[in-house]
């Protein structure tokens, strides 16, 4: 069955929910990674001051380049921000926009009634 023919069977609300789900796949995939989940948990435990890559690497079983890579992905998704502190960058959580996206997606799915 082609994608077009299956979409014609959806109600407008279901089609909207499906479209929004697809539009949010990058954010959902970002949140699905266990290493990024661990980084979010670590940063959440240090909400006031944030953490440097060195501090995060010390608490993870990952190399510094790998931690930096995951932080970059979290930054691109709007989940993490960075501040300059001397020669070091401090990372901290910035959930607001991402949480709003997920909340809107969930509301849309709930309102579609049958996805």
C-alpha cells in the first residue's frame, strides 16, 4: 500500500498528528539516545551551575570527543545551552522550547482520538 493511499484513510486530525510526529522525529530521536539521556540527567542534577565537558566526561564511560558530540546534538535540539567561563564552556539544560514542542505533539495526538 502506498503512503498516499494510507493517508487518505486518516481523519484530518489524525493526519495532523502524524505530520507533527514526523516533524518532531529529530527531537524524539535526540531524546531516545541513552547517552544523551544520561547527559540530561547529569545536567539536571547541576541546574544551578551547569557542567563542563571535562566534568561530564569524568562521570560518563565515554571519551571527551563523544561527550562533545552528544552535547552538540543536544544543543542543536534546543535542550542544552552553553556559557563561556574563562577557557571553559559550561553546559546547562534549556528545556522550555523542546518541552513545548513535545507537549504540543502529545496534545495533537490525544486530540486525534485514534492514533
